[in-house]
C-alpha cells in the first residue's frame, strides 16, 4: 500500500511541475470527490505516436465554474496545450466536484453511438472505431462516452461518440 501511495504522490508532484494554461488548474481533493480516483483525472500515453509521452488532464477553470479535458501533447517543436472539451456549469455550481472521468482507450474495436442507433452514421463517423494506438476514453457528466484519438492525417485529435455508460 505504501508503494501505491508513493507512486500516486510522485505522479501528483510531476503534474504540479507542469505550468498549466492560464485558464486552468488542478482540481482539489474535494473537487475530485470520494467516488472518483485521482488516476481518473490524469492519464498519459503516446497519443500521437511520435515516441514522446503525452498527458491528458481533467482540470478546473479559474474563470468560470466548470471543467475541461486538457491535453499536453508533443509537437515537432516541443509541447503544446490543447483543450479538447469544456463544460461551464453556471454560478450555482461554483463548488461542484468533477463530473467527467478519463482513462486510456486501448487499441481495439469500439462500436460507435451511430451503430447503436442514436443517429445515422455520417461519412466521417464509422459504425466501428478501430483504434490502432492508445486514445482518451472520456466518460462525461451526462453519461455520454467519447473517445478522443489522434488522427495522423490531419495531425490533431478527433472525437467519436460511443454511446452512454448504460450501453457498456
């Protein structure tokens, strides 16, 4: 148990060493909530397959009551921050806990929301998402599930909806 605590502590110190974008900060322990685990607020993998470790965080906004999925991704000139998703809750939820969770989406085949009948599949939305590399699995506050994967053709993240947590 002490080893796990030490690993989590080191993981947290490394995250604190990063300079987050001006609009974002790490959530407090209270904002993470007892029903969540810190490991569901930060993940890392080589999402863009360039041989460098990328980092995805769930962060709290410092400008409004809300949260976002923010990624520190390697580029040819270093690293850059990208905000993939954000939610503004409104003033009545100024002290709300994080409502989203993230984890690694492993390579494999994932049935998409359109294949499950939520809507008709469009030209850019397959019935089955075939991941060739690790991606970001996002469980949103409303139960919706998305996978953010790196598209090498356009050199950026793309999102595909997988349905809801009730479908899994």
